[in-house]
């Protein structure tokens, strides 16, 4: 096996014994990037020179015995996390030349842990999308089938892990943007509890929904990354001062006697039959591992999409008001006065989906409509959260499909916004309620496309998710496959 | 209630509030797509929300303050470094007042 194919924990074993070095691992990853990136297009900006320098420093640290949680491991970052002196675009023309003067908190944490940063990955513009097709810099392709999307909005981060173009990566999730691409690319993706990971330096889409989280090849790597990025940040006012456990302690503990809730509203017509079959198989697998599955109800599930598509655009239109051509980013030269400059800069700088959501949000918050839309949606949101509170009184985790279908073809859903929005139906409720969720691979379609299963737990129960997911992973014995991307 | 949720006039008004502008064809397509989306939102009127407190944050935090002490902040040169145009330590923009 090539070094770029291994997990963080496997590479750490080899680094500790001296069998390999960070320089070798980083060279292996960049060799893989050189082979497949022209077909996958997972990255917007590569950080090759700084990565090689970081790898050299990591090897010195390892020689001295100063081994941090991620020393020498190549990690990629969704281009929504500010990286000091490295272009950060958010997938948008309006930030195409933005060079942040500071690192996001998660970036500081990765650096302090000794990680080697490989580059900034592709994404739907301003994280608004489920396919990565709306990126100003062009689409990313699914490593398992280059005619298909990798999911979104964190499509680049997900595809990069699946294709071996990094060992692990960070993405962000507002309505499913980690979990959905993780499922479609056959990797593990976790959205933490709201407030678990600092949003300082995360370019904001919807402030009450956004969370940063890891993409990894297995659940153990997920625990390793969560140990690094989770934690209270006094610079971020929604960061929760909750202790961070060692998430690795939850691996290999088993789930004997656990109760698993299967929400009846999530098994609807319109789920691809192969996805449904794979998820029903996971129910069988967790029962074999000693868990008991019961039916639960989340009665307001059918309203989640409508709530999300009022709340998220409303918050987004406020967050995106700062992109006005004044302080940074794209400015139109055609404005004769300030108002024209604002309008022309924003009209030319933003893509269609972003404009659509700004318009919806502005409308929903405008005078005369606020009560009917935003207030109503916020009330239904409280009921959605209550559904989960009541369900978790009866079960330890909830199990659902991650997505209704496997990866669809590039261009298939771009004509109809509502069709695209429907790919998030199983993930959206999680962000509205603020609870954590993880997607793990659970099989493949007959055509060889990955399928993901999603586990949900209560606030700050990431440990429980890791325990459940690792027990499932062990019991499932899924066949290890490699995506057939062009190149080696 | 008629099927049209938002007219082209309202689209113009909202665009102005959002500091956006659209070409005619773009505006027609947007108006139609916005109508589809807003019609879908009507589903929410099915839900009885009498007496339900609106929830804007999943985890309620109060008063995330820090001590009133001077700590470092972004120096002016860095704050201006990405400016399309700047002058005299300020962001420069087209004329605001006639």
C-alpha cells in the first residue's frame, strides 16, 4: 500500500518506529495529487512549498521525541477556514483574491498539533449547495465516478480524502455539508454539536447552524481529529465551555445493550432502493453487535426543509452583507456612486445560488413578512428540537440514511433548486436542533457508488457517536475498495 | 390566496434592500424560482405553533463577555491590506454625497 492510502493512526505507528518520515508521507500525498488532481479538482489552492517545509520541521520534532497529536500528517482544509497569508476564497469570485491576516482557531489548533497543511479545498460558493457545482473555480468530481458529483458543500474536502489527496481534512456543515459528501464519497464525516468547535475564522454562512468537522478514512481518525479541534474558544461567543473528553477512549467499547431509534419518517418513498437496503442491513449489523432497535417518531421531519430554507438564507443575507467591495474582495469598476458600486460588485461577485438565498432571506426578514416566515420557522425549529429531546429519552442513538440517493450526475439537479435542496432532507434537522451527527460508509450500490449511514446523538454526545460508529465499523467488516480515479 | 407569492415589483424592492441588481431575463427566472420556493414554505402554516417560543439558537448561551481589558487587535496596515482602494489609512470608495 502507498503511504497516501493509510490512516492517521497507521502513519503515526510508522512515524514512531522510524519506518517512515513526514517528508516521505507528504511526498506521497503530493505525488498522488499530481496524478489525480487534474481529474478530481478537489483543491482551489495547493500549499506545496509550505507543506514540504512543515514536513521537514515535523521530522525534526519527531527525532527529538516531540510528537504532537498530528505531527507530520498531511491535512487539507475547506476553503472556508481563514488561513493567514494564504488565499481564502469561500469558492466565490467576490473573495477570489482575499488573503486573510489571521488563522482560524481550528487552523491554529492543527498547526499547534504539528499537522502539515496541504491546501484549501473546493466547495460550493459560500457553502450554499449540495454538489460543489456552484464553486466559482469549477466543479469537483467524485473519485468513484468522475461523471458524478462528490456532494457539497464540502465536496473538495471529501473527495480529497477518498482519492488519497490528503490523509484527512476539515469541512463545514450547515445543513449536511460534511455528512452528505462523506456518504457520497465513502468516507467518515462528523458534524459536531453546535458550539463544540470554534467558528472563529470560519467564514460565516448561517451563524446558528454552521459547524466545522472532520473528514477521515475511519472512525479512529475521526476521534483523533476531534481531540484536536474541539474545545472552548473565548474569541467565539457561541463557543460552549464544555470539557473535551479524549474521544479515542470511546473506540472499541462496544454497544451491547444500547437502544437505537429508527425514525419512521426517514424511511419514505423516494429513497433509492439500494440505499434503503444498505441502511436496513446496518440495522441488522448493529443488532448483531448487541444493540436493540426500536421505532421512534420525529413528527416534524416533513417541515425541516421549509424551516431550513427560511432560517439559513435569513442568517446568510445578514452575514453576506459585508461583501460590498469596500474592505476586501472583488470591486466593480462600473459604479458611479457608492450604491451602484455595492450593487454591481455584489451582482458580479456572487453566483446565482448565493443571490437566490440572499433574496429569500431578505424577503423573509423584511417588514410585513418577518412574522409569517422567520418567526414561524423559528417556532417550528423549537418543535423539531423537542422531537429529538423526546426521542433521545427512549434511545441512545438514532440511525438514518445519510442521503436519499447515491451520487447523482454532474448537471443533473442544477436546473431546479428544489430538487437540489431535497438531497439534504436527512441531514438538515441535525443542524436545526444543534445535535451532533456522523456519516459512516455502509456499502456500495451495484454500480460501485458509496452509500452512507448516519448516526445522531444528543448535545455533546460525540463520544457516544464515536463508540457506536466504531462498533458498527468493526462488526460490518466492509470490504475495502479503492476509487477508480484517473491516474495510478 | 393567489398562487403568486412574490411579484416582479417586490423582487425589485427586495433586490434593492439586498444591494443586488439583475438583468431582465435573470429577474424573470429568479421571480419564478423564488415563487416555487416560497410556495413550498406555505407548508409551515400546517403546524400549530401557538405558545411556542421561537428558537434561534440550539444551545442557549448568555452574556459571552470578556474582561474589559485592552488586548491586541488587528493593526491598521493588516486591516487595509486587502482593500481594493485605500488612502490615508482609510478605505476609499466612490462619492457618497453629491
